[in-house]
């Protein structure tokens, strides 16, 4: 039974965070420029307050207990919030808003990030925007850790986690993408007709791959045997453009190459569902001023087919 009070010393929590990062009392002391005895005393007091052992000293360094790992995850969130607070204060001192951190899967970012950045630039002068690619699961962790403000993802695949809300901003359709080596293909095909071709397909286990796999299932064919697994859209398009491999991508993702004639989009008979793209935010945290502007601006101007009504809390 814990005898912890309802209040933890934030400074002790940040020292503990550094101990967890450094895996050493002495290394943590050097990193935050305080004495080793002071770090040890702070950790002893923290353990006494919580009533739990947070780490064990091993020959290889500090090893967090299960209780220590649970606390360290929260300490990581607090550290991210403090870092963000410092950046926002510095921005405010320069009459700026931000910084704004965007995370997303590669295809979803390519679909929405250019428009989102354009909307930010139109409203906010000199704002720092940071964009980070990551798989779906990692993006949810980054949101919870407050390391990103919004996650741009494929939506309507499954209900969002209970601590998040999801807003769909755009809709798109999957197409078969081919280079000049397949000029003989018709304008519409079934995947049954092209399954034996060499392919480039997504590797990461996420919403995008599940949707692509669903197209082959709908066609009643096995996943291709001749396949290069690649999550880089730039590399995927370059491979298809240069050789005989084909791929499946959302139409918007290849809009530039289609316009220039470098690649060709072929309708897929089994593509009877739309690919929806939008953002996820923490449900219990008000959106930042920039996120609120993007959402409200989208609600006013719309983003084409598939955009849904948006309410700003």
C-alpha cells in the first residue's frame, strides 16, 4: 500500500527522469550539473514519498523496477511538456506562436501536410513547424507524450483510442500505379489480372498496409510473391518509374507524377472503398492555437470530398 501524498516534487521527478535516461546516478548528476549525493538523496526521498522502490543498482547500471518504469513514462510526458513550455515562452517573447509539431504516416503526411502548412503560413508569421514520420502505433505514443500536437493518419479504419478523438479531413481513392514499362495495361484492371506482376508494397504493419491487403482479399487473390517491401513513398515511386514494378497508392500521393506523365494511374476494379485521411488529437486536451486554427479554417473552407464537419472544443 503506497503512502504517497497527492503531490510529487517536480524537481525530483525531473531528476528521476534523468536517472532513467542515464541509467546511472553519477551520469545523471553530471548531465544536470548537480552533485551525486544530491541526486541520491532526491531519489531516496522520492521513493519514500511513493512507498515503492523505483530502481535497482546493477553492475551494468541502474535498472528500473516495474513501478519505476510506470513513473518514468509519466516523467517523460512532464519533461516533454516543460520543453514545449520553454519553446512557447521563447516564441511568445518574439511575438510568435508555436512551435507546432506534426506527426504522421508517410502517405497521410503527403496528402495533408502541404495544405496544413499553407494554412499555418497564411495565419501565423514565423512559426516553427516540425514534421515527423512514424508508424501508427508510435504516433499514438508521441501524442500521449505531448511530443507532437497532431497526428496525421488514415481514419475510419478503427475507432480511435478512448483518450483521443479523430477528425477526417479528406478522402481519396487507391489506384494501380505503373511506369512506362506497362503502357499496354488498360485503364481499368482487376488485381486478379495483375497479381503476377512484380510489385512494390508497404512494409509497416499499419492502416495503409491493411487497406492495400484488403484490396487483394477483395479480389480473391494471394498477396504478390514478387514484392519489394518499402515504406518510403519517394523510393517506391522511383522504383516504379524506373522499371517494371507496379504499386498501389492513393491518387493524391502521385498527383505530381501523374501530371508530368512520369507515372500512370490505373483504376482498380476492387477499389470500392475510399481512403480517408485526417488527424488525431488528445481528447482531454484543448488543441493548441495553431491546431484550432487549422481545424476551424478547414471547417470554413472545406478540403474537398470526404471532409467532415469539425467542432472545436
